[in-house]
């Protein structure tokens, strides 16, 4: 597709359940980012992949959060034992390779997670 | 650690008037600076960036921003606001000298342009 695709667009779950959120980046983009945006807040950095490996996972709030990108394209953000405080919009972004950090991020429209 | 501050939660301007949305940053090295816009229930859209060179950068939809190293600021400007510019605006910074490619965002400023 032309842009970053995220599924599902909306997810409602119960406290304690397991959730997976998927991101399909722009073709050829080697860098992939996950952010979390709570109502009225700016995007909060979670994790950044360069290719298949997590180059920086310093933003993951705790060990209930995990993300993978096994083939260097699609990424899945996994949240175990969800809590009400996990409710937010989860944004995925990708950027072009080889720009030495100068490249802008292209964002998907987000997955809205609601934990009841 | 890198950080961004947007001191105004909301900016109100009349259509046709100039607008400024403020941003200051903190990095240990040199910054790469970005502005994004977010419309309701949509993802973030890139407006413009400062990498190096001319301190005044021009971007999409008639927006521009001025990099001021001494004041560590990167304010977003537009000479004549449109009602359709009403949205949420985010400033972001990447620390050139750090090993991470992560982009850190400010808390956002809501721009309200009234007819």
C-alpha cells in the first residue's frame, strides 16, 4: 500500500487479556517506530526497529509490552495482561533508510485500544 | 536526554492574521527538528524539518519555521492563517549525536483559527 497500515483500527478488550497490534510499514522503509498517544498528550516513544532488530526499546513501560519485526517489514506490538491504563492510541511510523537520522517519520492512523 | 517543550496548550488567531506556535528543545548535541500536524481521529502528518543550513525552513500548506540555536527554539509560523489550519500541532526533536534514531515529541498545541 501507499502508506503505513495499522490493524485493528479499534480494539476493545477486558482487563487481563492479551492484545496484538499490527503495523505494515511503507515498502522499503527499514526503520519502524511504535508510539503511544493518550488523550490530550503528545506521542510517547515506545520502541524503534532498524531492520529486524530493536535498536532502542527504552520507551517500553514494563515487561508486559513486547514488539517484534521478524522479517524486517511487518511489526507486531504485543501487550500481556492488559490494564486500564494501557488504553490509548498506538501509533506506528516508518522512515526511509540511509538518511542518517534526517528522515521524517510517516505515521499510520493508529490503533485505538480500550481496556475495560 | 532530549526533550521538547510546547509552552502553549492552545493558540487562538483570527483568519487572515499571522500565527506562531512555539517550541523549545533540549539535546546534548545538535538537533534535527520537525513539525507535525494532527487532524481529529487521524495520524500525524509531516509539515517541515530543520536539518542544517538556512535557519528559516519552508514546508507544506504555507507553513514555515525558524531555527534559533541560541534560544534553542523552533517556532512554527504562517503569515496568514486559514480556518482549515485548525488542528493539533506537534514539535519533535532527534538528537544527532545520540545512538538512537528516536524522535521525541512535545505535548502539542491546539491551533484554533476563527473566521
